[in-house]
């Protein structure tokens, strides 16, 4: 029962109203009508930073906090009543300031990896969807893959390149031995 109440509280206080206020601010900024002041933008940005951190920590805290849903409801109400600014100033901002260069490097590496994956995906997609008959003025390309020669087991009989010849040569060899 408290799980449903926690979900409704989170949705109403941490998502619906801030999403709508952010939308209103963006629209006002686009049209130039009644733009949000810098303090209101700051409040919304702090809210989204704290809410993102809250969601990240929540998955770790759920199994370890007794009466989690009740604690979550209380935390959400406190955050909306001004606790977001406190959490931002005392926990999140100092952490980000201390680790900013490491986080920037990590994000840069993540972006390089993303770019590499996107390039590889584009190349593979192009190769898969390409019309092979359209390459080289309508001449299909040779298959790059070659079929290897079959492996013939070692025996006393001479090995030939053609396994069919080898198979038929073996009985003849045995027959010659019998005749001798």
C-alpha cells in the first residue's frame, strides 16, 4: 500500500509540477513572453540535479532501508519543501567540484566510444543494405571467403587433393596388397 502512495507522491511532487514548470519556462524563452527569472531557472535545475541523484541512489538504498516507502515519501516531501537546495549545496555540488575533471574525462571517453559505435553501426548498416550488383558497374564482387580444402586423415595411403579420389584409392591399395 505504501508503495503505491510513494509512487503517486513521487510522480506528483518530483515529476509533474517540475516538468510542467520546465516546459513553461522553455516555451516562454522560445516566444519571449514572460520568461522565467534566473532564480526560478536555478531552482528547476537544482531540482533536476537532485532528483537525478535521488533516482540513482534509490536503487541502491531500497534493499537496505527499513520501511523504504515511508522514508521515500518523507524524503520527497522534504526535498520539495526546500531540501533540494540543501542536498545540492552540502552533498552534490562539493562532490561534483572535487571530481569535475575526472567526470569530464569519463564523459569524453564515453562520447568517443559512442562515436566509434555509431560509425561502426553506420558502416555495418551500409554494408548490409548495399546492393552487391550495383558495385563495380554492375559486376558482382568475388566472394572474399574461400572454401578450405577438406582435411584428410593421415594414413599410409598417398594423400590426394581430391577426397573422392582418396576414398576410391584406398580400396584399390588394399586390393593390390592382397594380390601380392
